[in-house]
C-alpha cells in the first residue's frame, strides 16, 4: 500500500492549518521551503521515530509535503506549486509569519 497524498484539488484548507498548528511540523515546512527536498531521517534530531512518522503523515495527508522512496530511504518535498495553485499566496504568508520572532 502506497502513501496517501491528496490530489491538488483535494487539499483542504482546514487540513493545511491543522498540520501547521504544531511547531515541529511548521519547522519542517520552513526547512523544506529553504532547502528543498531532504531525507526524512535528517530532520528533527533526537525525536523518536514514531513521533516523526506521525508528523510526516499529518503533513503528507494535509497536502503540504510529498514523501517518496528514494533508494532505501524516504525524501520529503514541500508541495509548494500544489499549495500555490490551490491557495494562492497562503504558503508565502505562513512562511513570512513564521519567520517573525515571537514577542516577549
């Protein structure tokens, strides 16, 4: 059974926001936006594998990332073009807001 990736027209705004509501997942999106595709195992050092698997699933099923097998490991890619097509400007706004330091 393959990994579930919603088609572009099936990405739901509430799923995108739910996926981005977690600081770890938001950080993953920021890293992918800045660096491009990365191996799953190279993100979030020290986090248990079961936790990572959960976060990848939420991001993938929310339509934010594509998770694909490359050789013996999986690579994460931000679905920037799909998100831009579905919700123009949303990802850029989220990334800009995430880059602003929290007050206090």
